[in-house]
C-alpha cells in the first residue's frame, strides 16, 4: 500500500515555473514506477510523464517535452515535477500515481495502482 500526497500547485503567469512534489508513504517506494497525470475541466485525464523505479528512464507527453522534468529521490520517498515555460493550456489538476508492475514505465492511467488527491495548477495568460 502506498499513500501519495501532492503539493506545490498554485497560480502562475504564462511563462512562469512551478515545482510539484509528491510525497509517498509506505514500503518499497523505490520499486514503484511513478507518473504524473493531469485533468483539465471538461477533459479526460491525460498522461504527462513517467519515471522508472530507479530513476534512470523517463518518458514525456509531446505537449510537455522540453518544458517539464520529472525526477525522484528514493531516499526521501518523493517524486517531483519541475514545470517551466508554463502555458495556459497546462492548467489542470495534477495527480501523481504509483505502479507496481515490472515494466520500465507506464503511459496509461489504468496501469497505475495508487493515486494522490491532486493539486491544482492554474496558468494565467
């Protein structure tokens, strides 16, 4: 069992930056693939980025590639999302998620087993 809590969301102007954090409690955090997803009002949840259990491999949605960076600190049971050059279309509730599987990383929400409660990110134009 893993409990995830996101923080760091807020209101920022277009072009600005935010850093989201996801704190995990529970055993074996270092064995979980971690991901970030987001959901904008009236839209379906979408994949943002994922990182392998050891942190060596990452994958990004095209919409955030080059602007967002995922990282993790297994000693601190935490995963981070650095978001730069933010755009109004990045406005959404951002969720971190943990997957128990054996693949390097996962892109589909249904592959994740645990989810946080989400943190709101609002980018003004």
